[in-house]
C-alpha cells in the first residue's frame, strides 16, 4: 500500500467514524474533507471544488425547488386527503393507498421531502380516525425509500451512480431504467407491510393525548355562527351595484360584511371588504346578520336586490375558504382601549382589518345585538379576516391578547390556488427528462423558472427549500472517488472481493456488492455510500469482463435499501419522533424486508440487465 493511499484511507476512515458518531454534523465533516484532501497531494484544490460545478449537483438543488413548489401549492396534501377519503376508515386500505401514493409521488421528488410533506398528512389522518401514528409512520418511511427506486431522479444515489457511469465513458441509465425494479419492490413492500404491521407498536396515546387547537367548525357551533351567517348574490337589478359598503350603511343595521367573492375571468377571488369597496353585479357577499334579524332574510333580500344562497353552503363557507380567511380568539385586557366601546365602534376593521363576529363573557355567548354590546375587560372576542391580517394581531398593541389560533392555520398553503400549474409544470419536467429533448438539469431549470413565473414559489422559498447540507455532503465526498482511483484504492477493493470469492459467478459478486452497499449504508449516508461503492462495483464488473450496468443498478437499489435502522437514512430519522419508535422496531421490521429486496434484486437485475 502506497503512502498516498494510506493517507486517503485514513481520511476516509476518519470521515466514516465521524458519520457514525454524528459529531460534527455531516456537512461539516464534508467541509473538513474538502480542506484536508488536497494536503495528500493526490487531488488538487480545484479538483476538490469541481463538484460544485457538477451538473448532477445543480440538478439535485433544482429538484428540491420543484418539490417545494408541490408543497406550497398543496399537491401532496390533496393527495393525502384523497387517501383518507379512499380508505373509509379501514387500516388495510389506508396503508395500501398511503404506500402506493408515497411511492408514486416520491418518484419525482426527494424521498426526504416526500416524508416531510406526508408526516402532517398522516398525523391528520390519525387524528381523524383515532389510529395511532406509529401504525402508519414506518410504512410511510418504507414507501419513501422504495420511491427512490422508481425513477432516475427519485433519489440522490441514483444520480450519483449514473454520474459515475458517465465519468467512466459509459452510457448512463435512462429516466425509467430503474422503474421495473421499483414497481415490483413497491408491490412486495405493501404486501409485506400488511403482514408486518402486527409487529409495529400501537402508541395510541400519541393520537389521543396530543393537544389540539380548536377548529372553525367548533367555533361556528360554540358561537352560534351558523344561525347568523348568510350568503347572498348581488342581482343585476340590485340598488347596491356601484355603491361602497360605507354608503350602504349595512353596519348601522347590524349587518356585517365578512367577505366578497368576485369572479375574475375564470377564477373566483375573495376580496377583503372595506368601507370603500364598491359592489358589482354577481358578487357573492358573506354577511353576519344579528340573530334578531334571522327571520327577516327574505325581506332583506327583497330590499337590497340580492338572492339568498342555500343555507347548507353558508354553514360550510368559512371551512371551504380556510386557505384565505381565518379566525382567532383574543382576550380584552384591562388596559385595552376597546373597553367601554361597542363592537360597532371598535376600529379593528381598519387595523388590523379584522371583524368581531363573536363575543363570550365567561361561558356566556352574546349573540343578540352583538354590534351594540359594550366590550368589557376579560371578554373573549372571536375575530375573522384574511390570514395576513390575523398574523398581525400581535401588533395590535395592548388592545387584544391572542388566545387561540385554529387548527386550520397549520394547513394554510402559500400558493393554494396554483396546484394545476404546479402539476402541469411537473408533467413538463418529467416529459423533458423522459424524452431527453434537453439535458435533465436544463429540464429541471425550466421547471423551476416556470414555478416562479406562475407564483408556485418565490425567491425566498426557493432558496430555503434547497438542502444545502445535502449538497455540501455530496460535494465533500465526491473527491474520494477520484482519490481512491488514482491511488489504486478502488482496484485494491475490487481485488480483495475477487480473491475472497475467487471463481464465483457474476451473480455471487452482485450479491456481495449489494450486501456491502446495504451494510455500509447502515452507518454512512446512502449518498456517501453510493459515491464510494459505485466505482468499486464498476471495477469488479471490469475484472469479470461483464456488463457494468447490473453492478451499477445493484448499488443504486442497495443504497435505497435503508430499512434496517432509524439512522440508515434521513427518511427513517424523520418518522422516529412522530411514531415514537425504538431502534429495535426498525430492526424487527426492516431486516427481513431488506433480505427480501436482496433476493428480488438478484433475480430481476440479471434478468433485465444481462451480464
């Protein structure tokens, strides 16, 4: 062994030791390696930093941004709601729909990103069904890991293995080269989990004891809002057309406009009502009408030339528009300037542009003559308005102290009305990658720019969505591949395998490569594992004088076979807390399935990619 190789192996061993200890952070370890490797004299500083210009690094960063666009527009959340609806309370159906949906959605997104998206979805499903999150979190992580086997861009190791093929002058994999393996493994994963779910813990207290925020529907019931809110459509003959809300004098009659729904082109937008807002024909007004006026709705409709909309819609209106409008409960402190004022005289509609729609004094709800009621110290006010105004309530000085925000706040999406555009852009990006009309990185860049143009993301969210920690880790480990090849480390590893299993068949070496990658991945990130094992696998194929593609595919599949421990992949680590899992839970469920994936890969890889 040469001195150069000894130095490179010493640095690699130090990096692996720090990875295992998780001290310092993974990206910091990578930066240390970037600084230390040039001192070996094997690689130059410019070669060490070349990873930052690698197209695959740029592609990974761009895919993070595309995934963020799908998050902000609610595409994944709608998928989760659809899963809940299809399951209809059955744990078996829920598990099947969840795993297939995550597997398919993760085929075009980072597996870590898809888990981060689906964790709140699963928690919401658990709250709605009473099922313990621990029954669903591990199936979620398994499906996300398998999603990495669905397409070339589904996970970083796939791209790194493909990059190693290109670096050695070989033709890389196509977008769907890995898909047949992933589809079979996903189906087996679902079937396996239907059996293995009996080994999952049932921490039902997680779902039952989690402190829950009040919901819109609970406030609608407790403040008797369903009896007071009505929706009306302004008819073309209405005398209200062209008049401002201030000129109408609705508030003096005890009627409070809460929102205006207006059609603009093919879209319906919600408008914040102010004194200067003029009404137009076909506007739909959401009105808060005093309880003593509820029997006169038909008279009000005739007087103002409006059409009453069905009461069933009225009851659901705020919950249906929860992406735009919200509510908040606040207490009136002793020093508040609102004390002694009537609800009508409060200036909350001016700043922070909120409307009082409910008042509780102790446990008593004040419904009759609400606008004339004098505000007292300790009163609880229920206010409604647009979310951006609700979030300003902290700036209201000493007049109000926020008490409760609703559970719907957790589900507000920054670009909820851009889901169709996000899906169309995703389809375009995938189409460009599949057809190879442009390079993958250019396709992703086009997708990111279109996401920004159509408002699915903004500059701030785009930069925040990129996992710089992941990119630094990849760039920091990439020079090891070059250094090991130059010093003969890759050839030495290949020689060791060949001599250890001398005379073995290519299928035996394929199994050894797969198991080595999986075992190393238990202690080192699958990204670093792929970087280290891909050149070894290709070197073994060269010595055996067989096709390199089965061995490259084995590394890609094995890098995603990280089911055995909670630290094998960030995907597993993300679900440990919400699922309240122990280390042994992953061992008990993950080890058997890893062996299943090994056997399936040894059968399918040589069959679809002959030696």
